């Protein structure tokens, strides 16, 4: 594709660098702050750690891969489950476990090559698991969009639901009827529009913004504070299997990004280095209380649109995210975003996640006339969405999407017949 305005190692002028970096920061802003809002973390720490993780990724990949790392949606339910089991500090321990998986897979790929990972995780496994992630979150999105807490109980509110509808409609209009940068920032524009509407109907309290300092430290969370070692099994069971999906997502992003900038990132700097960068980003994020990280498709879209591939621009966006995380007034303003607005945008985002799993099956030509494919996809979907669980002890339970991912991998390995051609998802 190439035809770069600025290639990877090109550096724009300082004024242009600021403008281009702001574009990237705003492209990821909406989605990155949404995840912490859903799991009880600070939006400031999510912004801070997204910047840190991106810089770590750039360093590990030798300034060769222009990718931005933001909060991963795949870990929303696992973090919620881990928090219920042992508190938010324990969920951060779970993030560290995930980063360890990335490191181990990176080491294996470095020593043995990358083909085995696609044989282990073909599209017929990963696609349905991605669908489970989106569909399992659907009740959360609808509940946030249409209900409010009254005396400790969830009560339907059409007033709040109208804010969700305005938010959702705005995002849809941006995607369908606009081109350019507007179409790449539907989440941010939708949230801003929904927020303005919420102000108009009087459902926002600005007192926290007035009371906030202009500059404030993010809410750091040390992993494992008051950690109960009995929940270790739960953390391993709910967090680690999701790496199956995020590793596959990472590979997909590297392939798409490579096609856009006319590079083979699987070979140079190598899949092992980009995966390690992603894992270390999640590691440093977990150390200070941020959610797990993943490369962002929104920023890949900005690269494709602007033809500006400069690694300096991505680095600048990371620095800006870090600086913005210390703006107390801005973070307080973000905290006042109504649950209904977040619910409205979540309806679209979680649906897109589920649809992207379906798209993976279509793009790789998965043939459901083959009983093998039908069985694997069916078991993953029903066990994942239905919330099936295997309880080995009071402190070790595998359930939901984690169980679905494990079952999918096992079925793919054990059932006769192997995926071939595009169904195998081979990469060069």
C-alpha cells in the first residue's frame, strides 16, 4: 500500500508533530478511558499506562513498528471476576500473569518460529471466542444504557436511556456518513455528543470538577495489596486463557499494519519482539494499576488515512497521553460521564467486537458444512455465552469465555481433521 507522506523513520517539524500526535491520541482516547470506567479503575491511570506501554512497545521493537497500545476490551469480564474474588489489586496480579504468558510465547516463537501458534489458534477457534467476548458483555451494555441505581436497586429510566440513544446514534452517523478522521473517532465524538445532551437534560453533577485540582496524580494501585494467595487459581483461570484471543488479535494487527506501511513485521523486527513489547506494556501497566494493553485498530486506521507512518508521531501521542493523565480537572470531567452515555457507546463497541469474530470466520472461508468446524464453534459459543463453569475447588473455577477458549483449543487439537489453506490462518 505504502506511498507514505512520512515513512516510519521520518520526523515531521515540531508543530506538525504535535498536530499529528494529537490525532492519534484522540483516536484511542474514547475506547481507552471506557475500559477503566467499566471495571472500576481510574481513567487517568489508563491514559498514563497506555502512554507508558506504547513507549515500551516502541523500544522493544527497535522503533520499527508504528503501533499504539490502549486498554484491552477482552479483559473486562476477567478483571471484574478477579476483582470480586480478591479485590482490584488481585486483578492487577492477573495482568502480570498475562504478561508472563506473552513473554513465554515470545520466547517460543523466537526459538521455534511462528507457524505453530497459528496451528494452535486457527480462525475457527479464535473467531467464536471473539464473538463470546462481545456477546457476553451485551447485558452490561444494555443495563448501563437503560437503568440507574435507586436505593441500591437498578431501575429503568427513559431519560437516561435517551442519552444512550443519542450517543449511539451519533457514533453510527460518524461511521456511516462521514469520511476521514471523523469516521475514525466515532467513540470520542459519540461520548462528547452524549455528554452535551446529558448536560442539556440535567443528569450531570459538575461539583466534582469544581472541587478537583488542575493537576493531580493518577490513582495508582499496587498489584497484590492485601493479596489472598487462595485466589491465585481463580486469577490464572479467568485471566490467562484470554491471552489466546489477544495474541491472535496482535498477530492480525501486525499483518494489517504491515500491509499498510509495506513492511513484514512478522519477520522484522519479528513477531516475538512485537509480542514481547505488547506483553511488557501489559506488565508495566499492571504494576501501577492499569488495565491490560493491546494494539489499537483505531490508530492503524489513522495511519491508513493520513499515510503518516512516522514512529515519532506515535511516540508523541504516547507522551501526550502521559501528560493528559495528570490534568486533574480533565480526569474529574471524564468521571462525570453518565453511565447511560458509556452504555450507549458500549452497545456499538461490544457489538463490533462480536461482529469482528464473525468477520474472521468469513474472511478465512470457514466451511460450516464440515462437522468439525460446526462442533468447535458451537461448543465455544454456548459455553462462553451461557457461562458454563468447571469448579475444581472453592478457589479454582474456570468459567465463561476462559473455559470456552480452553475448550476450543482442545477440540481443535483432538478432533480428527486439521484446518487447511485459509482456514488454517497461516501467515508468512
